[in-house]
C-alpha cells in the first residue's frame, strides 16, 4: 500500500489522532516520544491488516471511504448478501448519515456485492435469534430487532410469518421479502 493511501486510511478511520495549535494552524500528526511513534506504528500495522483483508477491485477505495467513517471495515467483511441486501444496507448507511457522493456509494455497492456475495445461509430461527442476527439477516433496524425480541419474550414463540408481522413497528414488507429465510 502506498504511504499516502495508508495515511489517508488511518486518518479516515481516526486511528491517527490529529491536533492543531489553533483553528488556522495546519493540522499535524501528534507523535510524541517513543510511545507515540510506537502507537503510530501499531496503528499503521493494524490499518494495513484491515485494508489487506479486502481484495483489490474497482470500488475498494470508495467502500473504504464511505464505510470507515461510521464503523470498522470488518463489519462489511462479516456480512454476505445479495445485491438487494447490500443496496438496503447502503441505503441504511446513507439514512444514518454516511458521507459520500452518489458515484462513491454506487462504486461501494458494486464492490460489496461482488466481493461479499450471498452464501447459502441456513434459515434463521426467529424464536432463537438474537438482535444482531435479526438485524443483519433480515436487514432490520436495531429498534425493529429489539421489538421482535421484546414481543417474543412477552407473547411467547412465533408460529408463523403472520405472527411475526404483528410486532409493532416492524416493516412487514421486509419480513415478507425474506420469509424464505425464516423458520419457527
């Protein structure tokens, strides 16, 4: 990885702290003494490893830019979705305030859909799934996943899709679209 690409990555992921003497002064890296230099080296190695786990390809830089502004890049590597799933994830990121241009989001979407395609995933048992599984596998908001768990704890196990759609605050269309991935 080129040094300036690595530095851009470190700065965008906030692994390198920045400071300035005043608002008009140029921003400088804050590296003090042996431990500061050592921290910078560790941060560089960590970031390089995180960057390296993603295969090269069109859209990698854009994906890194738009995704690392809000969360660690490993989150993307842990998910495998079809193109529609990735589109929903990117749309959710945008709704939550991710920064980027339309072209950057499109390139990131293409990269993610190609690099982390859906795998044959076993069905999700909604009566045993935790919030993170519900969120990631059904492309739900955290509040929706929490509502499912709360409803399940209060009313007992779900027996059908119709039962699941009774949960207040749930987007029934999302559940309907992914019903083939569910079991009870």
